[in-house]
C-alpha cells in the first residue's frame, strides 16, 4: 500500500554520534536507560540503542576497521556523514529520523516540496534478542536536506526517514523497561538564531502543515512526539546556561526530552549514576550527555 504523499511522519529515532561507544553506553546506563547489545553496520559503524515506545536513540560510533563509502553523486553515505560530524563537532546529536512506510512516496513528497533527494538506500544486519537469539533486521533509508530562509544556510544536522523491514524482530519489550521510568521520546529540541527560518523545511520533512509559534520558537507536532525549535536564549532559559555553551549560527540539534512516570524516579537513577542534574520548570535537566542535553518530564 502506498504511503500518502502528504502523510504526517512521527519521530522514529535520533542518531547520537560518539567517539567512544563503550564510554557513551555507560553514560546512558548511568542515566537509567537499558541499552541493546552492540551491533555493527555492514560499512563498519557500530551502535547500541535506547528503545522506547515506537522511537529510539541510536548511540553510534565508527568501529575499528570500518570501510565507509564516501558520498558520490546522488548517493548519500550515512557512515561518511557521521564520521565527518564527529571530526568537525565531536560527540553530539547528528541526525533526526522520522518514520517511513513507503520510501518512494517519501522521496516524491520531498521532491514536490523542494527538498533535496538522494538515491534509495537499504541494508540489513543482525539483531540480538535479550535471550541471545540472532534475528535479521532491515531498513530502507530516505535521505533528504534543505536550506533555511534567507541567509540561514543549511542545518548543522542530517535528516532521513526510516522504514523497518522486520519490525517484529527489532522491537523488544524487554529493552523498553528502563529503571528511570522513561517510556516515550516526547520531543527533539533544535536551536536556531531565528527558528522561523526553518519552519518550511521542517514542516515539509515531517509532512505536517500546521505548527505552533511560541515565544520560545516553534513547535511542530508529529504523530509521535514533537519537533521543537528554540532560540538560543529560550533554550538557555528553559534548560540552563550550561546546557548550551556555544551559540549556534545555524539550525543545530541540541536536546531530547523523555516522558517519565515521575521525575523523582528519574532523579534517583541519575543521582545513583553520579551525574549532575537540575530541576528546571518542573523537569529534570542533564546537560552535556556526550554533546546533548537530556530532559526528563512527567507525562502530560
């Protein structure tokens, strides 16, 4: 069945690029998350995942002996993008991924909206279940890109949709039971000098016509979670100055907000993990988790 060209796309996952996967995984465990076992892509990047209800965080590094292909023509290289992101930025949130159900329809929708399109890309790998059983998982990735209005330039992050070929092998309830009580990725938080410069590109990427303008910036609702774009000043007011030490000149991926049953439960895990956190505006904020601000807020 074809996916309607203008169908809204929910949050699927985010890529958290890191130089040392083992160290980063320990940090996410100290935050109170349970991670999947290490997996390796065919081109040599490696990951561990934080699974939630319908969305996940991909903690990703370049593995030893990686043979990463370069970008070529209309072929976008996921491995090269993240390798170069790490070389230029160090650890940080590198890519925003929305749910895809029909790669051809997504590509047509992006082209119709004036977004950049790339050649189709798909791959498979092996996933390991909590019982140690190996199962195939596969993904169709539809990469895209856009520029901001006026002189805002290109975002300092990557975008694509992801369709899973074997979702029954990928999602596991055991990996979604986190000691900190997190169950959903409520929002991804971007920062830009003028959020309105990017509302057209982000809305087209999400397949969402309506967005909310606020005093802090923009909120683009999706069927699963929200895309929030804040000014640097609003981000610091909401999350603290230490959460954004440098002021970005372009659209930048800055943080994640997770829904938890109680902030107290999340805080107990973070204190036990010896991580610094602060209560701000009813939420718990952990700055600089390998280049990302992590926020825990109680479900609305």
